[in-house]
C-alpha cells in the first residue's frame, strides 16, 4: 500500500489507535464521548440519568473507554469523575486523517471529491 513517510509514521505500530477506534465503535460509547465533550467531568450517575441503561452497563462502557485511553478517571471521595483525554482523541484524529489523505479520490484536505459523494 502506498503511503507517504509521514503517514506511515503516524500509523506504523500504533496498536493504541486500533484500541481507541475499537472503543469508539459502539454507539453507546460514542454517545458517552460526545456527552463528555459537552460537559466534563461527569460521574457514572450523570450517564445513568441520560442513557436508558443499567449502572453496571454504563460502568463497563466507561471502563472500556478508560482502558483505551480515551477518558481519564479521577476520584473525588467516593465518586469517580470522568473526563476526555483530548490528547488521545487528537492522536486518533491524526491517524484517521492519515488514512483519508491516502485514499483514492481524496483531495489535499483528505475530503472525498465531489464525484464520490
């Protein structure tokens, strides 16, 4: 597969990018990331109030996002507070940008040409 050397450096050996993308691949986790982008930090009960899921299910999704490095957790007394790891999100965006920049039919900004829309 042809890649520029800069793109290859972004993608080569980045297992963490694959882990982050896998974590983002679930609609509930994507909604949680979007919620954290609007309001941070949040605790598990904040998600329980806005999502029709059991607390245990929400906790499991938060663990997956944390393990993937997309969110950070801090303790405040008995509560766990979650916030976005913006550096990890930026790294994930760079990986996706590198992929789209090398895609056939992509213009210099990595967007599909009008013919492909």
